[in-house]
């Protein structure tokens, strides 16, 4: 029996506020003007890159609340995640907010996953207002997953560049026709097609993205043509091409209305090989230009699919292959 993976909401979660903070490299890319705040210093005034990442979360979450009609004390719960061990950037940032907190790890699919979990709780009537956030920092991710930057290792052509950025979104149960709303979510399954190279995450994640897309289209009886635009999290150029082939094989070909966020953050003059990656990739794209287009009415219905490579330094050193996970969120506007 085919198991349904999509939840369609009777009570949509409305996006009441958003905020994106990004580094200088991201600011020099095509989307630079769509981010709310740019960090002029990669340490963000802190002593370590990890401290900078924590401060980015604090800034983005507080900023998202300020852009919403809600007061800080009206936020009932926060969902947040990052790439560090024990998701320390998110958990340490949560110390500054007097609210319930659920830390989530979905690798680079975390922005979509935090949105999905918050929207599910709102639809069920358990909460009224929530914050969903995710982010990453290039320097902390390199130390976490590959090698310290001081070693100056050469990056292979399949590599991507981890985004320095955090995105935060405020969700509310209170209907507002002027606010974009999350109307359904599709939770993915773990897929592993045997990729073991930690510098080729696009190929590792593409099969899970295809599986979740097919499940979503099957469950909702839609096709790619039913969406103004479709975005994946951070497959990069290679992963995007693999996904296109996989979806065509499943009779769900995607065309001009599909883009991977990893292709959007940097331009061709920047040293980024396959494009952007990291939790911050889809997080700053969503909380920047994507929501701008939804609020302006240019986009009426988009499908955002976060993609994650579930590897660790331990699993890579032990020769394990890289499982992938992908979660989808449908956002509509009037």
C-alpha cells in the first residue's frame, strides 16, 4: 500500500513576519538587495565564528518578530535548527527568548522542516503563533564537516559553498488575506543511492528530492505546472540537473518554473563551483526574494522543497554513504 506523505491544512499558517541576514559574499550575489541585513564582519562582533552564527539567529528571530504585528511575548514556541553538533547555534540563541523551544535537525532541509512542524501545530490548534528559523555559517560548517579553513584545501569541482546566513519566519493562526499562507506540507523519506563523497552532496540529495516531489504530486493530484514556481533547497547545479532527469523519468518533468536556491545565491564570477549549500541557503532565499514575490502577488502558489544530506564527519571517516532527506512546503498568496 502506498503511504500518504502529505498533510493538507484546514487551518493554514499565515506568514506574519520574516527576516534574513547574510554575509558579504552572499550580499555580492544576485539576491544581495533582497536580504534584510548584511553582516560586514564574518565574526559579527563575536570572538568566534560559532558565536557569530548564534548571534545571527538571535538577530534574525528578533527581527522577524519585529516585522510582524505580534509582540515578542505572543510567540508561543520556536522551531530552529542549524548544522553544528547538538544544533548549538539554535539552542544557545533560544536562551535569549522566553518561549517554548524545539530544536530540529534536518541538515540543509531544516528551513522547510521547521516551517512544516510549526504549521502542523497551528493547524491542529495547539498554538497560535510560532517562529521557524534555520541558518548556517561557511566557516563553522567547513570545520564541522570537512577541514579547518586554515589548511587551505583545494575544493573539487563538485563542491558547493556553504551560505553564511539565517532566515526566520513568524507564523500565526490569525487569518489575514494580505499574508502568504502555508496550505500543505509533504514529509520525505530517507533515500540513499550510495554516494559517499562529502563534496558531492547534490548527487546525494537529488534522489530524496525526487521521491518527495513524486509523493507530493501523487498525494495532491497536482503537477509541476500547477505552481508559479518550484524551489529546491541546495542541490546546486549538478544536483539540479540530476533531479530534472529523475523527475522526467517519473513523468513529472520540470521546466522554466523550477530553480534550485543553490544556483541563485552566487553569480558566475564568485568562487562557488556548484553553487550554494547549507541551512542558510533556502532560509535566506525564502525570507528574502521568495516572500517578496508572494507578498507582491507575482507568485500565487509556490512549492519549496528543502533538501538535506544526513552525513557527519564520523560517518564519512567510517566510509558510510550519505542518506538524503527532503521536505516540501506549499505557500500561497492572494
